[in-house]
C-alpha cells in the first residue's frame, strides 16, 4: 500500500522545520529567483568567455545545492504540521509535486551545463544544441508550474487553518485569519478519500501501488 513515512518520525512529533531546513528552503528560493533574473536570453551572449564561465559556476553551485537539499529534506515526513488523519493520497499528491519540483530543478542546471559544453565545442546551433535548449526550456516551464502549485497549496492549507504553513513560513502565523468554509474543505476531501478507498480495495487484492 501507500507507505509514505516508514523511516520518518511522525508529523505529530515535529511542530516545525529545523533552522537548517528553513535556511535551505528560503536560501534556495532566493537563489532560484536570482537565476531567473540573471538568465541568458540569447545563446549568442555566451560568446563572452567570462559570462560563459559565470554561467557554468552558477549552474554547478545550483545543482549541488538542489541535491544537498533533496537528501537533507528526505529525513523529514511529508507535510509537517498536517492533521494526523490526512489522507495518504493527499500525502502522495504532495510528495509527487515535491519530487517533480526537484526533477525540474535538477534538470535546469544539467541542461544549462550541456548547453554551455556544446557551445564551448562550437555547437552554437544544430540538433544537439536545439535538444539541450528544448530540455532547458521544458525544465524551466515545469518548475514554474510546480512551484506555483506548491505556493497555492500552501496558502490554501493556511486558509484551512492547518499548521503546515507555520512549520516553514516566518510570517502570517497569527491565530485569527480568514478561513475557507467547511463545505469547500469537504468537497476537497471527497476525491482524496474516494481514491484512497479504491487503492485500499486494490491492496486487499495484493496489487502493489
């Protein structure tokens, strides 16, 4: 079945992310924002050797930090601060979004390094360079969408009155806030609960999920 937290402490035993987790989260958010602002808009700009070297260094640092962040955050359960009765399908959905973000954020610098490598070899256009640039654009677009979903889900959780937001975000943590009506929350819970029941029935038939 859906064994999402086998090697983790329970969410109930952790009220907030560690200072290291928060530093990696917000420090990387700033690094990602900086990468968007400083991105190369035209590959011909890489004719500047100093810019090419800077891009390679930035992509390498970015990649190392993403990988370190991934392995560090694996030590903690998904959605710290979530209710203990949260649907396992909900947790699976959240983990899928997280893994998708890591995938896109790893492929961004990897594809960028491939573009720089090909450019340094003289492949300024052609099929190989086009493929590398296409992968880079796809990774960037995927990261935008998944990070957007991640932010919207965090805000939605905050409006529901859950404590997930409080575990990572240092502001908007006061108790009094506008909350989403219960009927909307029930509508949200219905598909997760229904899918979990379906998966549970399949599990009884020894079908691995």
